C-alpha cells in the first residue's frame, strides 16, 4: 500500500500557492488561471459571510464590489499568482459573486459524483485519492459582462436574471432569461435509458429542458427518448430512476414517468418509445425526424449503435452529444455539423488479448476460453443461422447466392429447415445429439487426429502445455451440469421455432425431467473421419504459420457448383410452401435469439454456463460459476454510479453551451478517470478534409445536392455530376441495394443491359414514395481522366424538381 500525507484545510489556506491535484491542475488549457481565481473566490466568500452574516445578493453590484475588496487579502498570499496580470481575474470574481446562490444541476451532478467517489476511496482504500484541491467551472453559460463598468447595471437588467418565484429561479439567475427559454424550447432526442440515460434525464428535468409550451407556430419543447430494454435486477444498483416494483417494465416509459415526478412541467413534453434505433426503424426515426431536432444525446452502451446514430446525425446535420463509461473511466464528445469531427471519424482501438482460433476451438488453456467458445456457438446456432434463414425466406423469389459465404448460408438454411422440430420432444433429441457431438464425438475426432503419443514435426510431444489432451465425458442424466445443458439447449431450440416449453424448465426438478427424457435418445456411434482429421491438421498448421488468421470452416468446402445451388433453392421453395404465413404474406418460420445478458430467464446465460463448464470438464479446467460466466460472456465491466453521474453532468453542461451557441473553443470534449484521478477537457477536433481533386476538397459533413426530375434517366444524372464536379460516377447504391455497378455492366456481353439501366428513369430504378422530395445515394466516383475509385466522396442527394 502507498502512504499519502495531506495538509489540513486551515494550513492549506495559509500557503503561498494553491495546493492543486497535480493530475488536474491543467484539466483545461484555456482556463489555466481559473483554479487560482476560484480558490481566492471561495476564501473571499467565507469572509463575506462572516462580515455580512449572509450570502451575496445575486447580481448586486455593491455586493460584488465589496466581494472584490475582500478577495484582495487571499490574493496577496499567493506569490505564484499575479491578479493584475490576468484579464480574467475581475470578471470571474464578479460572476462568482453574482451567481454563487444559483443552482446548476449538471455541475452539481458532476461534483457530486466526483466527491462521492472520493468518499468511497476513503472507505475502500481503492483508487488514488485527490490530493488537496480540485476546481472546475463552466462560466461560459453565464451572460458576458460588458467591458465598460458604467454599462454593467443596464446589462444586468437586460440579462433577465431577476427571480420570478418559479422552480427555475436557481438556473435563471445563472444563465438569464434568453438561455432559459432556449433550454425550454429545445427538441431533444435521447437514445438509451440505462445508466447514463437515467442520469441525463434527471439533469434534463432539473434544468427544465423541453418544457416550453407551444407557440403560435405550434412549436414547443420536447424530449423524445427511446430504449427497447426492460428493467432487470442488475440495473437497480446504478440506474436510480428505477425501483424493485419496476422490474420487467420498459426502461424508457419508467424513466419518463420518474422525470415527470421531478418536474411537472414536463407533462406533455416527454415521449417515451420502445424502438431500437437502427436500419429497421428508419421509417419511424426518419430523416425529417432527425432534421427537426435541436440535438441528439447518446446514452448507448455499444459501438455499433453509436456509429449508426452518428451517421444519421451527420446525414441530417444535427448536433450530437456522445458519451460512455467503462468502470471509473468515461468520455464526452461534442459533434457539431461542419465544425467538428464525428464519432465515426476515429477508429476505436482493437481489443487486446484476442484468443487464437485454434485455442478457442480445440486447445483451451483456461475456462475463459471455454466461455468464449460457448458464446461463439450460441451466436451461430441461435442467432446467425436463424437470421440467415429468415433473410433468404424474405427474399425467396429474388435470392441468388453469388459467393461462397452466401452458398454456405443457403446450405445451413436448408439444413435448419429440414431438421426443424415439431414438438418439444424433438428439441430434447436435438439437445442430446449436441451434447454427444461437442463432448464425445468432437473429442474422439481430435484424439484420432492427434493421439496422446503424437509428435510434432520437430519430434516433441504434441500434447504439451499449454495444449491439454481432452477426455470425453459421457452423458449422465443425474449430473446437474449435463441436465442444465440439455434443458437450456432444448428450450432455446424450442423458442427459435416457437414451440411451447415446460413451465418448470429452469427449476432443478424440471431440468432433471428433461435430462431423463434426453437419456432415452439413441445417439449414433462415433465414426472417425479422415477428411475431418485433415481439416483439423490443416487449421493447426495454418495457425502455427499465420498466427491463426484463418476463418473457421465447418462441414464441407464452401465452393459448390450451380447445380447444388439450384437443388438447394428447389428444396427450400418446396418446404416453404408448407410453412405458415402472416396476414401480410410473410413466411413464419423461426425467431432468432439476440444475446441478452440482463434477462436471467431467457436461457442465454444458462446455455453458455453449461456449455462452457462441460467443455472445461473435457480439458480438466477449473469450473466457473454462473454469475462469473454472465460477467465474462456479457463483457460486463461493473459500472460505477459515480462515473455515470459525472459523465452525464459533463454531457448536459455541453448541451447548455450548445443551446447558448458558445464559441467552438468553449465547447469541450472530456476524458475522465476517477481512479487516477484525471480530467482532460479539450476543444473538439476539426473534421478531416479530403482532397478529391485539385479544385475539390470535402469533409464528412459535405453533401452534394443535384436537382433532377423523377423522369430523368440515370445517364442524365451521371452527366450532371460529371459537369458539376468533374468526376465520373462508377457505382450507385441506395441503402443496401445496388442500382448500378460498373464492374458488372462493363463486362463482356452486358452491353445491352448496361444501355438499358443507363436509359432507365430514376423513378424506375430508385425506391422512393410519391411524396418524397429527395433521395440519398452513395455514388462511387473516379477522376474523369481515369484512375482508382476516390475515397471520401460525399453522399449525393437527388432533389426532385417535379
């Protein structure tokens, strides 16, 4: 343990310098002198209270003048700071005096989270405590004082800071009437209502965000929040808008109701949705929806969703406030149209410690490798393959597999359909066969390929640490772990195919019943395969040579001839005719399982726990308990309520600055770690410029608008682009649909098809409704004089003139 010594508060006030925490002494390079000024201000405030037996009256010039005089004595003590040389000294002192009775909830949330973590450090002796002083401010939101002191009284009247006996008075006397109105009339979209989302919504309620009534143009404030998740027990320790009575209720609706309790003015100004923000809900969260927003506040927990929301904000030119936490660490990113880089501009660092493929599949060295193996199997069996089948069935008439991966997906889809269960007994049979495959047959096949006495090419024993020789485990219906596996596997199989499952399937008695049924299933005898042995040996050799970059290949080789594709499609169509259909004519077949770590009743953690521990038995590794498997499989890093409070506070501070239209240099990206502790505030980075040609330079925010009639031909659009931008269009893509691909059209024998597409009307080629005023296209372009496809070409918006 590290011993630390501290100077007492009284002693610190008599020092000739401010004893600042060294890691945060320069948290904001534009406010280098602010900690010294604030130290003087707080000392002067104590003196003012002693002298007058009260706090300074808000925006009272006489009190401010007296306050400045009282600050002279503590200022003299600081030999390292010269007030007369600092232009910010007097303005910051006066603003401190004018607003010290104000209440700015986001700043108190930040400071509250920070101080709470310091208290926890004192109790637990975990993480480094803040040594002596740390000061932080957001003076940018306060109205700017005039340089001419004779105009100060008039300016204060114009700020609108007088109290009105309203709940917003604490904020009004800080920021003034205009900014308060802008806060009230904001139209904000909050994505996510989890840990950060709860803290954001609390701050939104406290500052009265979106509470302004509708004006003559029917425009008023509004908060729209969305989250598809429901409240789980594990949420209650850090998502403080939720209580035990709210378990299994939607997060968004519950959070919205809690915010209404905090601020009644939100009634009629908060809309809670249950929709996930992704491609599938683009008809709900349309371009117009994003364009009409004042800003978007992210409270997400995964990179994929962040990138999607970021792309929608870029397309709509809507400001985005991005945030995230990881244990004691957190960040806030300010994204402003045309002024800053976007979330997608930066590549996230690659995760370290990726497990080599062969280690995962055949040679686990620790139980965590077994958990990752089980997590991978879950994704393939219960998510990817059912999704692949549903996608093919949705596009049955026009599905044409072209590459080896699509053919493999088709093969798996037909197999899944042919083997689909019709009752729960079929699911038990499937589970028993999976147990035999994973823990008996695959082990026997591996030992057939590499017997216990096998040698490497160098003559060394093949089975030497870290490689452990496995042993098969025979199914035992009375073994709790085996029963756990077959019950979870059977129930998930049943859920995928919408088959009812026993109500007691998650009880010990229910599992043992299922295991007894599974014991009656006849399993085929193992037959060693020389072909599989070659495949295993090949993978091991490739791993040794290339570091395991090869992808997993299961079953037959992926390359097949056209006859196989035709036969598979024929089988698929024949079986699909027997399947039920919805009212809209959609084939109903299966329901893919999306991995959800927070629902303990859905068998997801159950199957991964039992799969991983059965495999650890194969390799004589230490078992892992259920809760640890949940943490590892869900990649859960314990969240800290203190970090969340700090980050949400910083995010809302930036929101208020954004509404005030502060200068870019006053907006701050934040990186924080309460463990060190450290706080770094920096101006958002400028967007990266891409030089397409000598005359043409673009950023990610640019969008090229081209006017055209709906009846114009594709070649007319190409001509307009060539004339305007001096670039040659090559490929045209709308969403995920290929409209024109030059590599295909330029192929021999495709001349007529190319001519036909180029002469087709936009209304025939593109997907849009009659009321749509524009359509966005991704158009790959190359220089007119020839050359490679250019990177960074903006989206092309075709604006219809008719």
